[in-house]
C-alpha cells in the first residue's frame, strides 16, 4: 500500500479512472466499454496464440512424418552415381552432427497388378543400413523390412499404394522400368515381377501412395546403374540441417551436390510460412479492432472528466501530466487485456489435447477424420517467441490507441471546462 501511495499522482489518477465508476450511470457505462475493450484484446491475443500453436503443431506433425521417410541430408555426385559411397559416408560421419549414413538408388517406374496401373517412386536401399537414416522399418504394419534380400526381387509398398493395387504381403506385382531394351523389333519396356514382403504406413499421403522400397542391388539391375545414386544422412538436430550441409560441402571430397530437407521441400515449407504470416495478419486485425475501441473509451472518459482535468490544471498540473494520466489509463487496459489473453491462450494451447476431445465428446462430433487428415488429435506446438511477439504487438496497438484521446485531454482549457460547472 505504501508503494502505491509513493507513486506519482499521474499513476494514481490514471489507475483510479481505470476502475469502475460509481457516481453515476455514465461512469459505469464508460467502465463497461473499457471492460469490453479489455476482453476484446484478451480474446484476440488468446485466439492468435492458439491458432499459431495449432498451425505450428500441424507443421511439426507433417514435417516429422515427412522426415520419417526422407533423409535430413542427401548427397549426390555430379555424374549421377556415387561408386565410393563408403568413403563419402566415412568422411560425413566425421562431422559430430551426423549420426547415420546409408546409400540409395532413386528411380521412377510403373507398377501394375491385374488391370491396375500406378506410377511409383522406387527407392533401392540396404535393409541393414536404412534404419540409420529413416524410420520406414519401424513403420511396417505387415511383413518384414528385412525380407529385402539381393537377387530375390522383393518389394515393400506404401499402405495406400498397396490398397490401390489390391496387393497384400505375398502377392506379386509387376514393375515396368522406363529404360527399355533395344531389340530388332524396336524398344521393348523392361518388366520384372516383384513379391510384396512388407507394407509400411508413414502417415503421409504422398509417400504412402507412391513410394516403394527394393534392395539396392535389385534397383541397380532394374535401372541399369553401376553404383548407388547417392548417400542419405541423418543428423542429431534436424533444425541445423542447412548449417550441417554447408559444413559438409567444405569437408567432403569430390564433385558432390548436397541438399538438406528444407531445400528438398522448399515449396511446401514456403507455402506454410506464407499461410502463417497471413493468419497472423488477419488475427492481428482482431486485436487492432479491440485495441482501437480504447480510442472511443478514452474519448468518452476525457469528455466526462473535463471538470476534473480543469481542476487539476488549476492546481498546477501541466498538460504533460494530463497526457500521462490518460495514457496510463489506456495502457493499463491494454496490459491487463494482453496479460489475460496470453494466460488464456497459453493455457488452451498447452491443453488442447484435452479440450478438443472433451468438446467432441460433448457435442458428438469429430473435427479431424482419420480418413481425410490421417490424424485424429489436434496437434499443438506452443512457441514462446510467438507468444512474446503477439503480446508485444497487442501492447503497442493499445498504446497507440491512447495517443489521440490523451493529446485531446492535454488540450482542455480550464476556463472553458469550468464555465458551466
């Protein structure tokens, strides 16, 4: 209490004006409008925090599912083949961030079974090395990934690809390679029958519907290659992939091309970032509307308090002091609204995995259908830099909203204000 009494009088008067007035209905109405402005700021801040957290959660979920199949970094040779991949892997593993390396062959082909034809991305791998750079082996829902053995022409299909081909473990599928055989009768496409030994499900439509794995030796025979296409790496912190890729470009010998996962999927990540920016701008407008409601609140307060302003001026208060009083009043409303909004938004974002199922159970609805979204739980990834940015923007908008009413209050002339009192 003593600390409050020792505050400058501008703070004391500003805080008093912020509290609900009891002298007459007009004061109560002004305080009600002030509460509405505070609630609007709080709801806008909370909504922005929750929406960005959910968008971050979706981005993280999709990214993790993509990187369960893709490597963090891929290394190619400029000639299109990497014959001495063991030496390149040895050099790459000297970087402390690199924790796994595995060769691969990449190609495209047509897959047929009965009357069904489907375009696929074929990846030739070493089954014993692949778990070092991807999670495909652990995502197998039927069969065994280790059944990929050289010379047996076995294949692992994505779950949706297998469903499209009506294929199950043990069934035969035919692969048609684009590199045909030249014969006296013309170019004949090369066909090879493969046995399905496993089906994986990464939870990402693009890979589940179009990706197939075969042994690297079979892939080199199928696509007429003499060496693996390149090398795939996994690192400790995937967020540092661009930096590690730059370091490897200086470490590795040979004429190599190095791509990290962010460059390989640049279009998708750019689209997500653009969507986040637009959503931030749209929801910030909600905060702006609530913040600028303070303008009307403070203008009404200035009109109502003209006699008080005149008395303070006659007692020696400067126009600057009057300006501070109303800026403090508006800033307090903005700060309180922002604080409540941040607390509410953080609480909802951290508990959205409990709140959404409760709402779904209460109303008997399902927001995310597994058949469409492949996930049933609404993901949330709260990032504190986003929270501080949103809170800062809200406070700045509230402060800007106080400038005109405060300037108007500072310009009140005592004689004119007291003329009819």
